[in-house]
């Protein structure tokens, strides 16, 4: 208990938040590298997962290949990339985090597309929708909860795992923890661990809210439940819901 209180005291000391090695700077670094890694992972994994899920083939192979990243420890990936010409740079950390974030995004995108109600898909085809219209107008809206679940999982994992970048002198909040170990400063180590945990919880909460906010089916259900809505007013997604 005393250790926890010492860590909180260190964390609430204003002097520890200022300067190039302060908590404020490290927090910005941590959020930046995590955000860039998530964006790159989404840019790679989402198109592949959605398209393979739409086609209904090749997904198992792609998922198995991407899951190799889960089998290899993140620290090992960091060490291997450190030995490349990139050496000790911020991109060493970002590339490692991207490889770590791709599997859950790709897997959930593919599974989400394949679990879309086939009756809704066939009804849309019967209405004359093209492949692209089917993907954008029917499959993707219905797959959004699982797709966003994968992005949410990858984001939280990346934010938590980015702490390991400090092992090879990378940026982020992990530098606070490793510096505390080097100086045998237990309050600093505990304070750094507390802020990493709090950041992960905040990100988890924000991603959970975003997952609900972007779900078009959830918005349609809420609008349908509104008593002041004109019964004759059409809802976006009504045809999809009724077809499902």
C-alpha cells in the first residue's frame, strides 16, 4: 500500500511532468506512436479483411499468416527490426506495433463480413446491387460491430504494448519505468505503471464509445424507438434490417 501511495505522490508531483523527459512529453510520444501504428494497421488490414470477407475465399490463409504476429513475442519483433537498417528509430517501434495490431483487425473484419445474414445479402443482390454497392450498403453496415471490435482490441493492445519500446530506448511512457528501474526509484516505476494503466483504460472507454457511435444499425434502432418520429419517414438501413 505504501508503494502505491509513493507512486501516486510521484505522479502528482508537478516537477515530474515538465521537461523533455517528463510525463507530459512521454505521454504525447506514447499516444503519437500508438495512433500512427493503429492507423497504419487499419490501412493494411481493413481492406484485405473486408474484401476477402466479401469474396468468401482466401480469408483463412490470410488470417493464419497474420496470426504469426501473435505467435512471435513483441520484444522479439522489436529486436529483429532493431537489427535492420532502421536501427534505433521511432519507426522500429511503430513497425513492430503495426505487426502486432494487424491480426485482430484483419480477423474481425473477415469474420464480421462472413457473419452477415446471407438472406439480407441475397435480398440485396435480388434488388440489383453490384458487388461494391453490396459491400458498402449491406455487408459493411451489418459487420461494423465486429470490425470495430477488432480495431478496439488492437488499439488497446498497441497502447499497452508500446511500453516495451523503452527496452530498446524507444519513445513513450515506458521510458519512465525503465529510467526508474535504472535509478532504483520505486515510486517512479509505480507512477509510470499507473499512468500506462490509466491510459489503457481511457483508450478502452473511448473505443467502446466509438464502437457504439459508428454502428448504423444501433442508430437506426434508436431512431425507430423515438416516439416523436414521423412513422412515414424512412430510415437509412430499414431495408437491411427488414431483410435480415
